[in-house]
C-alpha cells in the first residue's frame, strides 16, 4: 500500500497556496496553467489579476480583475 501525505493531496476543499499550479479560464475556449507566486500578477486583455488575491481561496473560485 502506498502512503500519501494528505497535505499535498489536491481536493476541492483545499485552498490555493503559494507555489500551486492553477488553471485560469480566460474565456470559454481559452485557458492557461499558471504557477501561483505571492508577488506575481497575470495580465491579459481582461485586466490585471494579483496572485496574492488568489491565495487562500478554494480551488474553483471565481476571481475578478481590477477592471
């Protein structure tokens, strides 16, 4: 039997942490993988998204830009 560390297990109950990989859906047909870093931002035509705003939110959360 393989033992797993439950703190690293991905689940929908776990919140986003610094260093996690998240999938960002920009539109219904456009998505990208982004590694979350405390001081980084994602900038696209929809606005500026601070990674620090994502940290602490559950996976699957909707986030909004500065616009």
